[in-house]
C-alpha cells in the first residue's frame, strides 16, 4: 500500500512535468523557426542603414558560398545585391544553424529538466508519503506490543497549524496514547488483583497446613481467622465484579424520581447503630424542600454507604460525621463530612484510583481493598455527576463531595 501511494504521487508529478515539456518542445519546433523566418524576411525587406553601409558598393555579384571579393570602395551600397546575398543560401544556412542550435539547447534543457524533474518528484513524493510510512511503522510496532511508539511531529507548530497528514499523525498519536494507558491500567489491575489475592490465600493455606500437621489446634479463633480471610477474598471478588461492570458502563440504571432526603435518611438508619457502637456521632444536615433528582435508588445509596462507611472507619471515637445535601445551580450537592484522620494533600488526587490506600497496613486491618471509592466514582459518573474530596490535611478531617443533577421538570 505504501509503494502504491508513493508511485501514484510520483507519477502524477512526473506526468504534469512531461506534458509541460512535450508542449514546450512541440511549440518551439513549430513556432520558433517560423517566427525566425518571418522576422528575417522582414529584415531583408527593410535592412537597417548601418548594415547596408558595411557592404562595398561594387559588390554586384554574390560569390559562391557567400564569400565576397570586393575590389574597390567609395560607391554607395547596392541594397538589391545585399538582399540577394542575404536571402540566398546564407539565409538557409543561418536558418539551419539557428534551428540546430535551438534543437540542441532544447534537447539539453529537456534532458536536464527531466533529470531534475525525476529527482524533484522523488523528493516530493517521498516527503508526502513519509508520514504515512511513519504511521505504518508505528502501527506495526504498537501491534507488536511497543505501546510507547509515536509518530514524530514538528515541535515548532501547534495543533491548528498542522496540515492533513500532520493532523492524521496527531490523531494517531492520541489513539496510541489511549492504547498505552489502557494497557498500563490492564497490567496494573492484573498486578493489583494478584497482590490482593495472594495475602489472604497465603494466610488460609498457612493455617490449613498448620492444622493438617497438627502444629495448631483446631480452635474457634483459628477458624475465625480463616473465615475472615475467605470473607476478604469474597468481598474483593464482588468489588472487582462491580467495578468492572461500572467501568464498562454495564450497570443498567433503574431511574426514578427521588428526594435527596430519603437517600440521606436511608444511609443514616443503616449506619446509626455502628456509629453508636464506635462512639462516633452521626448527624444529618438537609433542608426540608430540596428539588428532586433522577437516579437509581440502590446505586446512589451504595455511593452514600461507601462514603459513610469510610467516614466511620477513618474517624476515631468521639468524632462526628455529618451527612449533608444542598441545592447548587442545577445539582444537588451531597457531602459526607468527618473530623477524622484526614488526608494529606499528596494523596488527594489518587484517592479515587483503584486499590489506592493511604495507609495500606491500616486499611488491611479494617478490611478495605481500595476499590470502594473507585466504584462510587463510576456510579456517580453514570448519573452524570461529579465526585471529589477535600481535606485540610492529616488529622484535619475530610469532606467527600458528589453532585447529582436535579430532575428536569418535563
Ligand atoms: P477502602 O476499602 O480501603 O476504604 P476506598 O476506595 O473506599 O477503599 O478508600 C481508599 C482510601 O482512601 C482508603 O484506604 C483511605 O486511605 C482513604 N480514605 C477514604 N475515605 C477516607 C476518609 N473519610 N478519611 C480518611 N481517609 C479516607
């Protein structure tokens, strides 16, 4: 395909040049000598006085071969003799010499022009085809697994100065970038999942071996530990399944008209006892008449459950968690506010990434896999909303925010 495009461009350029050369050659062949003859004859009819004076007056005869043998001087020139001389064989000779000189120079010019045209066509065609070749090579490399491959683009141009090829190459690079990102995420996910599964499996296997070898007594505490690890694995698998469905937008939303209050109240009632048990105060701050939202009750409750559960996990005894909702422009702005351990600034932008945990050892104890917030983010985005977190820093508490558009009235 590459050579076809190159050939097409090359021969198109060459064809234009050849046509131009043929026209030039034929025109000069037909027109040049005719013009010359006409002008020469014209010259004979009206020779300029300066030329007439150069011939001796006694030159009455035209010698053979155009040679003159004058003897005397002093008489005026005879224009008829001059005319006869110039229009005789000399005229034919001059015409022949002129034509052969013109032909020779045209032939030389044609050969030279052809060589230059071929070189120029080769350069132009290869320049035009170069980006396509580069893209083909890059695509081949990407297909071979080199996802960092890119087509080179001029540094001194910005995007809206690109020509069609450069724009094509730019789009190709964007596509390569997103492929690279997907591949990185795939590898990372595989690595993370393997890592997450290895620890509980190793623990379960260790306990079972110790029981089989009778190194450990089969007592309830041992079984409880094994049960906990199996439970962790089950949660992880369920979370992963949910995450992959949410990220693939494969969760069908069962939309209904809801009031923000009912969602907050549901979360409040679900967690009330757990908060009491831990000694953390749970409060609700929602104005009475908030606009309705259009959403999937179960999924939005799941978001609030994830955020409220985290707030409980990361707020020590004596702390307070507030569930709030308020109207803001065309959205309902939900907030889960805690005065717990807070989040240092460097972690804020990663907090919604898969498997991201600020303190891995602590989260392991609390049973978290670092997927809850990623799922919450996907679910909010499925509702055309946004989710983000703010925190003044470690020990300063955190606020998890999300917005859901207000239901339209029609
Ligand atoms: P996990 O199951 O580990 O809680 P999440 O995705 O829900 O996973 O949370 C990711 C990480 O974000 C947690 O491990 C924790 O470090 C941090 N985090 C989440 N919520 C809070 C919070 N309210 N206060 C402080 N840190 C939090």
